[in-house]
C-alpha cells in the first residue's frame, strides 16, 4: 500500500509540473485518423498517420524512446527522437507513465527487427493516469490453485480444434449418444409394502474370523469321581 501511495504522489507531482508549464492533460483534443490495427494493416512506408491510445510499455534508449500505444483495436509501437521533438517536448515524453492516454502524429516505418512503428513528429497528452496499472504478477498470485487450473484448461481447450473430448458410446441401443445410460431398478412388492413378510437374514461369520484352534476339554469334579 505504501508503494502504491508513493507512485500516486509521484504521478500527482508530474501532473502539477505539466500544469505549471501550461499543459492541462485533461482538456486537450485530438482526432485520430485511424485505429492502430488499421495503421498496421494498411501499412505504407512514410505514410502520415494520427493515432491515439493508452501507453502500455515504454523503453528509454537515451536520446530516443519506444512506447507501445494500445487502443480498442490493437497495439502499435511509437518511436520518439530528441532531435525531432526538441529538448523540452522530449523531456515531457520521457516522463510519461504507463496508463497515460496520448495522441501521436507521425509517419509509418519499419524497424530493423521488422516491427511496424510510427515515428513521432508531435504528440498530445490526452489524459494523465494518477494510479499505476495493476501488476499482472500480483493478479496471478491472488488466483487460487483451482482457478489457475481452470484457466489453463480453458486456454488449452480454446487452442485445440476439438475443445471437448468426444462423448462416450452409448451402452444400449436405446440410450442417446453423449448421455450416461441409467441403470434399471426393479422394485418388488416386499420392498414397497412395509406389511409384507420379510425373509430373515442369517449372518455367517467370515472364515477368516473363525477360530481354528482345537477346543480344550476341561475335566469336572463329577467326571473325576466317575472315573475312580
């Protein structure tokens, strides 16, 4: 909780710094030309685009910086350079946080790793996130073992062509495929009528419990007298 409060205070300080520079991140307007997925699908080297979304990742490279911008359609990578934006704008760009909403004007290009990206020529802060996004690791740790197992089963079923195992064959011709056959129970009159006579049950002890030792015959006083 203390770490979260500390991060919130840092973000509030950044908000105050932006307002001190005359930038109100909650009153800016921006009109995107297309979605992030449309920009990737209709890629043309050097085509100008205007994209908007939430920052989900950032990688500081010193005098340049990469961020991931995500909207309702998907994600695209944005690339900012200090010599293009200028010192003051690049300084503001470097201090953007995860969860902030941003609008970017730039041109499409492909990085050396083959990633379709937009090279930022200008940007607009559309909303400042004052709370950090929840960590995925904490969300997974809070899941119970049963929930984790269920989630893994669902992911496995969704990734296979036959999400559920085939139904067992019917045991009889009258059973419907995919259903469990019900056993047939016959009720007699004695079992349904309490007044009906019942056959007594004789309990036989188990052979393992029967004693196999030879009984000892003890002599009595009358037996000794008759023997004499």
